[in-house]
C-alpha cells in the first residue's frame, strides 16, 4: 500500500474534523465521532457510573474537617470578645473594681452567657481533644475565666442596686433552665479538662437552680408554665440532664445521677413515640390530646442528652440499661428520616419542611459519639453519620458562619409555626453542634477505616 506524502491534500482533512481510512491504496473519509458510543448494560458497568451527588459523598478526611473547624474558630474568636465596656462611650473597662451600672459586656455577634454558647464552649473543648490544637480549648477557658472574674463584682453591684439591669442577670439569678443547664455542663467539663479558674461558685449556683428552684410536676419532672401551665419542653432534657450528670461526675454524689436518669425516663414516658422512634416537642399536663410535632432540633437535644448522660453515668447505675435502650430506639427512628442529601427536615416526618443544619450537626455528633463508645452498631450507623457531616460541612461559609440554622423556637400546636421559622447565620444554635460534630467525626475516622465498596460508603471490615 502506497503511503501518502505528508503534504498530500487529503491529509488536510484531518484538520477539518475527518478521519482518514486507507484500504487497498484507496483513501476514504468518514465523519469524526465527537460523542463516545452510547453506554448500555452490555458494554458498560452501569453500576459504577458516578452519581451527581448534591453534597460530598464518601469518607471525609481529618484535614478537611479540621479546615472547617478552623474557619468556625476564626470567626468566633473575632466576633465574641470577652471584654467589658461602658455603655455610652464604648470605653473598655479593664479594672473590674470600676464596674458600675453603665458597664456592659462588649457587644459581639453572639452572647457569651447563652445556653447556645454553653454548647459552643463544650464544642471547643472537644475540638482540642480531637485535634490536639489548644486554640479551641483556650477559647473556652479564656471566656469562662473572664465570666468567673467579673461575676463577684456584678454580684456586689446587684446588692447595692437591686433594681438595676445586669448583663450577668442569667448568671447571678437564673430564671429558667435555659439560663443554667448548658452553661453549667460546660463549666464542669472545663474544670475536668484542667481549667484552673475559680469556676465552682458559678457551677454551684447553676446546679442549685436546676435542682431546687425550677418548676417540677408532682413526680419531679422538670416543667415550665409557658406556653401553658405545666408544660414539658423536650429541649429541657438538654437544659438540665447533662449538667446534673456532670455534677454527679464532679462530686461523686449519686443524687445527681438519679435525678438525671429520672428526667430522661419520665420525659420519654410521656413524649417518645415508639412506633416512629421520635419525640414530640411539647406535652401539657392538662391536655388529653397531645399534638405531635417532631421538631428536629428538640429531637437533637434529646438524643444528645442521652449520649451526654451515658458518657458519665456509672456502669452499675440501674438506670443505665433503660437509657441505653432509649438511645438505640431513638437512633433507629432518626435513621429512617434522614434525607437523601444527608440533612434532616425541620419537622422530621414532614418532607416538605425545610432541611435544617443545627439538628443535622447534633445528630452527626451524637451518633458518631455513640458509635465511638460502642453503644451503636458502627456498620449500620457510621455511613449516615459521615453523610450528615458532609452535608453540614457545606453550610459553613468562607467566613466561618454556619448557614441554614433555625432561629430560637418556642413550642407550637400547628405545623405552620415550625415550617416558617426563619433561618439565620446569627442563630447561635448552629455553632456548638458543628464543632461537636466535626470533633467527634474526627474521632470516628481515627478509630475506623472506610471505603467505597460497590459505590457505597462502607466500614472496612477486617478480612
């Protein structure tokens, strides 16, 4: 067969989108195939085609999680200053003896004394434990020491001016479990982690409110008189039980463990739907019908409460078995309602309600921690925890703000109330859960190896 000269005109067709075919000395041209052959079941392993996932799929890396945690820390470090200022002049107050009725906490993006920030303080402590980076724990310890240092001065001021508004009102005279529980638990965790500041007076004041001053039903169940008389809020499990449990660990006094277990069991008796494996948000003693709205974040507080309690509850405590069984039943129920993109819905069993970040982060933390402690089956639950974290990670923007978090929410008896709660990057509820989730997922990755097996995330089993 005679070869063509490189300058032969027919070779120029290659530049015009044609393919040369030479057969028995004859040159033919055919149209180029710009698209690959159509894949079908006989020529292509279709089960290996890459899906178009809307959130990352697969096992995250410790490095990628740490990047997210660093962004959150950087944002919060700069936006929550532990300082006092004079209200009208914004002059910084460094000499605490000069505190007066015009002295306030320097305004930041978030409140240093809120229950949401109690969760954030705990999240920072856990982030240091997971990463070895002391900056996270320093964030918590610096602010808790600041609060402890200024409290005596504001207490004296309150004695002299009982009617004056105090920026430390929730510390000096808690009025609700929201004021006391999460902050108290974080203070005790900080002490147990080595914080040398004098935090015990704060701890004792908070725990005294929870144990002796908060409204209770006749059987001792913690309650509120809003929005109706003798109302149980599922949120209040978290606003009380972790503090009681931590106090039991700190002091060794069994009464705190007993009260903590009692709250979980008595709330669950009234509010846990065994068929769905979910909790209703609110229960009112005087009602014969209890509308069930399975609000996501409240269910988050409930499962996190059980994890926090089991973390410190003695192995021989008679309540340990029932609490563990409730944890397993709740985790199974939640697993059934995770969406295909990893998040959970604002109302868990209503798929037309929006996808919510803070609850998803709480579930990621709680399920991962339960796996790490051996309370949940890692084969069954680890992939959903990883998927939840992957989803949450997409909601931390470049500034370190957490998007998609429902704002503070009361209790309602109609769906519209929950469906249309706003979301906001300044909803403080998202930050602590993201820190907790990222830290605990890091621990999960340290303890286990994951792989993509036949396209799905699987725990890599020993072979």
